[in-house]
């Protein structure tokens, strides 16, 4: 397996086993406040590494300017940060009106949406990729929708919007990370994302961000912030430096597999025959 694909698989693994922390983190904090805290923490956790990398580059690359390099990344960080932010918030609100299983299946539509957008952008999508997309969607359906889809509600539509946003994010990342420092871009996107979310958190969820609530959610905040944001998304960006967007979306969809396996191993959840087959 190529190095980039392996990094994407590791990102999916980190995300998949971390869904529990995202759920438990919402017990005391709201969607905006939890997102603001964990994303800010995730970005700040990478700052020491960024400082080390920039100092090393200043010694090895004559004329390198950390200031110019950072300013160059402001626009990509804002665009990527906005896409991630919208996707996370849409997912959180979508799950208020639909089931987790149905939401997971609909959110997985980004596997199909990403190559379609690539075609419109005149990017090559190989036939084997389309075959893989169909197989992946079939497997995701069996894993999440064993009982079938009976009705469609507003939550389902919100989750579909989240899938479309995530597909755009993958393609944006694909365009940006080829020629920039992926670690610094990941760091900056989350610091930006986290800081802007404190405003809606204060307006929509007043009084939620308290020391007591943060302390009670500390485990979830640390994992969702440092591991999922700081590590997972950085692995994704590093992986996309060599993998194209369509391939990346397929590999990242294995998050569902790791999520199901973690529920089976850690939480003792029992799987049906169709879920195993999926």
C-alpha cells in the first residue's frame, strides 16, 4: 500500500474509534461549544510541532520566512476551516432528527459525490474507482441500514448536505496540500474554526461553557481535540498529498468499519449477519 493511502487509512481508524468521544462530549456541552473547544485545542496542540518544523526549515532553507509561509496559508486555512465547521455542525444538528444508523449511511454519500464533482472539474476518475464506490456504498448500506429506509425527514436532508460539504472539503484539501505544509494547514484551519465557533456558542448556547461542564467532558474533549482533530485530520492532509480526491474519499469511508468494530470490541455491541457481510 502506498504511504499516502496508509496515512488516510490511519486517519479513518482514528476517526472511527473516536465517535464515542464525540457523543459523550455532547452530554454536558452543546454542538457549538463542544466544537469550539475541541477544535481550538486540536489546533493549539500542533503549535509546538509547527514551531519545531519552521525552526528546522530556517536552518536548512536559506531565505525561508515563517511569517510569509504562514500568511500564504491563511486563505486555504479559512476555506478548509469553514468547510469542516459546516460539515460538523450539519452532522450534529442532523442527528437531532434522524437515527445514527441512517445518518451514517446518508453521510457516507460523499463517497459517491466526490468523484462526480471531480468529473465536473475535468479530473480523471478511473473505472475501478467507480466500481469501488458502488461496492463501498452497498457495504455501507448493509452495515448501517439493516432495517431499510422507511421515511425521509429533515434530519436526513441535513445529513445529505453534510455529505456534500465533506466532498467539497476533500477536493479543496486535494488542491491545497500538494504544495503547502500540510501540518501547518491542519493546525491553522482548526484554530480558525475553533475561534469563530465561540461566538455562536455564546449566543445559541449561553452559560454552557463552564468549568464544571468542561471538566466533566475532559476525556471527550482531549480525545476529540488532540487525537481526532490534531492527529486524524493531519494524517488525512498528509495522505492527500499523494492520493487523489476520489481515492481518498473511498479510503476515508473505512471510518465506518472501524467505528462498528470499536463498538463491537469496546462497547460489546452485537452485530447482525448483514452488518458482518457489509
